[in-house]
């Protein structure tokens, strides 16, 4: 048989936990990207037999997630196109040039996400817009978090986002007999609470 004090504690603890969750519900959880632990890669078919991968190691951005209202999430990430890395110098020169990213004229690439749809506490999609070479097109990221970003409020959380684009929609039409049109993009980012 429980003593009255023990019974009171068993009743009080769930109540306090519920109140704590209620206090954080609806309060925007804001994060900045840890630039040292984040990067973007873009993989494209090459000669239909292999692939080549370019990396964008420098980026900055912020993420806001609203508990109970993921549709109000905001993801704003900018990649430094001038810092692009490629597997060889010929590919790098082409990617930096006018026929591809044209980094001299368009030094940055931006993804602006405006809505998060969760299918589980750690998986979902972010709908937004991708801007490259001054052209903006809709893009959807499939995202996987390493932990529930709502339950982990106030702690660092990492995620991986993937999407596929058609490079021709961004004015990159060259070398179509050599380079595939579909580009698989992977964003790996670590979010730090602020």
C-alpha cells in the first residue's frame, strides 16, 4: 500500500511534466547552423556509367521550428558557391565557369524552406525554394533528424536533407551528352540552439 506522500509524488510528477511541455509548446525553437560541421554535396551522372560529386564546404544559415506548428518552420541556408570543390581541376574550372554555377556573377546559392511536414518525430519534408545562378525554383528536401528537434529543444541537433533537381531549370544546359541532367543534392547540417 502506498503512503500518502508517495501517492502525492506519483500524481504530481506527471502533472509537472505536462506543465513543462505546455510551457514549451508553440514557443519557436531557433537554431544557427554550425558551419564547421555542415556541408552540401551535389552528385551528377557522368557518361552514364559513373558519377562526379562537387562539394560546397562553406555555408551559413538559421532554422526555426515551432512546436505544434511545423508548417511555420523556416529554414534559410546560403552556400558559398565560390568555395566549390570538385574531384579534379578541369571539372572545378567548368563548374565555376559561366556554363554552370558562374560563381563570379552568382557567388552564392540559397535554400529558403518555408514549411516542415513531419511524418515522424525525426523524419519529414521541407518545402521551399532553391536559388542558383539567379534562378529560383521550388524544391523539397526530404529530411532526417538525428533526434526529435522538439524534444531536444535547447540542445544541438543534426539533420540530413536530400533532393533531386534538373540542372537545366537553373540554366545549366552544357555537356548534356557527358553530364546527366538530374543532380542529387545532400545537405548535412548541425544545428546549434541560440
